[in-house]
């Protein structure tokens, strides 16, 4: 059995505490500037790990563009927010294929530094900027956004909570587009069920997620399952080299070893049980 004591540091939290935006499905006591702890170095380790990856979760440029194809209200005057943007892999794809201004928001300054460097490198910094901020305290005016985007990150605040709390920032007729891990089936093997219920109890079936979107005040306009390559080619495969270099750099560091071990364990679970769950894009229009 894997030694996962490192991850137990991430579980003590309350309703006002955001989960770590890239250590998927683990809660942390680090909202805004509160509750800094002796474990900060471990958080920095994991930020370092993910800073070397274009994506901090499953996805692909093709999936981003497919979702964007269902959004029909964007103009050069549009305002878009990408919440939990990470280093901005999907944000740059958005910016290259849609007009308007985009603000990427993430809790971690190191990611935002890379985000803004990427925007400058792609000659997008005139209308794309990254800012440090928290999902539960967004810096936008009410009814100021035409589109809220969040790939693999809404779980940080919770799917239902995010849909409900973020709605006020959208203009009437504005869109929300989020990808969220979901069950494909009503029943599944005990091992994978227990894994997800322990680490993200809000996981639910696709029909239930759609119903939650409707209840929150949106018209669901499109739902599609992200293809397997979003996990295998665009998320797990790039980690192989990163893991090797990361472990060489941190030889003897049990936290680093545990984290890489967990990533490999999660990958193994996906390959064994991928027919039961995956990421799903949910796109809705504010009523």
C-alpha cells in the first residue's frame, strides 16, 4: 500500500476553505493569506512540479475549442474570466480563437507569473492578464462578464457552489463553461467509488450535474465527455519526464516521493476504471 501520509495534511478544512487548485481533490487551509503553515514548503514543491507542465489537469486544445464553439455571444468588447487558470494552457487557446479581454485567476503566484510570461510570449498581453486571487472572493463587478471559463478547477470551490456564486458576475445571457469530473454510470466498482468519494464527494452522474446547472439558473446548452486522450496524451504522458527530473532533483524527499507515487497510483486507477468516470464539459447560459 502506498504511503499517503503527506496527503493527509490537505484534508482539514471548512466550508470557507478552497482546495489546492492543482493537487486535485485535496483540501488545504490556505485561503487567500490566511492560515499559512509549516507545510508551505510542500505546497511549493507541488507548484514546482506542475509549473513544468502545460496543463494542470486533463484537457486539450481540441476540447477547449469544441467547448468554445458553443459560445455565441463574444465580441472584441467581451470580458472573459478563466477561473483556476493555472499556467494558462487553455487560456492561450481561448485567446487565440476568440475576441475580447481575458482575465486568468489562480491562487498561486508562481502559476500567474508563468501565465503572464506565456501571454507575452504569444503576443497576447494587450488583452490577456493573469491575477492572483481566490474563487470565493472574485474581484469582478456584478454582471460584468460575458463568459466564465474553468477547466478542471471548479471543484476547488465545489460545482454547485461555484455555479451559484459565480452567476452574479455574468451578464444576463452570458455563458459559463466548466469541466468537471463525473460518473458515466450509476454503479461502479467499489475501489474507484471509494477513491472518489473520499477525495471529491461532489462527484456525481452527468444527468445530476445537468440538473444542478439548471437549478442554479442556467439553461444547459451543451454537454460533452472529454476524450480519453485528454487524460493520456495531454496530462499523464507529459508527466513521465517531469516526474523523473523532479525525483532526481529531490532525492530523499519523502513528500516529493509520496506525491509522485500518488500521481502514478491515480493514473493506474484511470487506466483500470476509465469506462466509469472522466471529465465532462458543462456549458450553460444565464437566464
